[in-house]
C-alpha cells in the first residue's frame, strides 16, 4: 500500500530501460486513460491497473512518442 502512495512522486535511481542513474518517473503499464472503460475495469483488478515501472524522463517521453494511449 505504501508503494501505491509513493508511485506518483518522482524518485532518484537507475532507469529500468536505459540504466541511467537519474530522477525517475512512474509509467503505468496500462494507460490511465483506459482504466474507466468497461472492458478494462472488469478484466483487470485495481492492483493490475495501477502497475507500472520507474523510468527516467527521457525514456518516459520516448515511450509516449512511440506508443499512444489508446488500446
């Protein structure tokens, strides 16, 4: 539960994608935009919807440049 509270805050560490040591941001694996859609709300638990990874800002921006938030 404590991890859930901390996920919205930035932290400093090693990026899981590039390995750079930098300030990290939380990236949701299932985009927050779709969490309220009926399919996602019924197919996934609240815990699964809130899963994500910590990545540096450059990698986080790169993810959003390559993949849109619409499933």
